[in-house]
C-alpha cells in the first residue's frame, strides 16, 4: 500500500480504520443515521405509491380518458441502467475497505458519470410526459408526476453526495470518518436502486 493511499498517523489507526469490524461492536453511528434516514425515505415512497394505487382503485379509468397508457420499454431500460451503475458504487465501497483511496475516488467518479446520464435520460422522459398530459388536470397526472419528481430528486441528492465525497477524499484522504461515508454512500444508492424498481412497476402498472 502506498503512503498516499491513506491519511492519518500510525499503523494502529490504519488497522482500526480498515480491519475487519469487531463482531462484538455495533455498526458506527453514522451508518445508523443513514439507515434511519433511508427508512424515512422508504416510508415517503410507500405513502406516494400507496396513494397512487388508492387513486387507481377509486377511478373507473386509469389513466383517464385522453391519456395514453405509459410506455414500458424506455422506463425499464432506464431503471436497468441505474441498477448497473450500482456496480461502481459497490467497487468503491470495496476499494475503501482495502485502503485504496485512488481506486475509491475513481469508482465513485465512474458512478457519478453514469448516474448523471441516468438522470438526464429520465428528465427527457419526464419532459416528454409533460407535453402529453398535465399534472394539474387529473389525479393520475398529479400522483404520476409527484412520484417521478420525488424519485429524480433522490437521484440528484445522490449525485451531490458523490461530488461531495470525491472532494473530501481528495482533500482529506481515506480516514476512518470518510471510510464510513463511502459505506453510507453505497447504502444510499442501494436503497435508491430498490426504490427505483418500486417506482418503475408502479409507473408502468397500467400497461401490464
């Protein structure tokens, strides 16, 4: 391991930061904090998706007359692409545990580039939907665009976390604090990927 891979002093600190966690100890408080945040976000999506299906149950036509059923192929391809971008996130978390700062930064940068492409793709699809029907005119349009907008906002937040973490790893090195941050970033994107699948099947459900 090169001297530039890790910051912080002393072999003991390196071992504590990168060694296998002691099974007698619980996860770091930062991980628990991220887990609680993601539980709240999952509850938010559960409320939105539950509202979607409730509105569907009380409307005779879903989508309403004059609104085409949602396309299946493009949303499926977009979500599949997002799930593929979880691979460099996983590789970043793995490299960070090995103390490889350069590889960690590179993997997060690749994920950032790919995830930015996903968001751009989804914005194009979102804009196309806006040209076909309005979120103000029907309950379907309101809940449809709300669900997608909240999902895209979470992807945007993930991109911001990517950028912030890359900057901090360059400036401060791979200390134990930022090692936990990489772990939290991976956890965040895993949950975003799982929620994206839920959003996808809700979005295309009228066409299935």
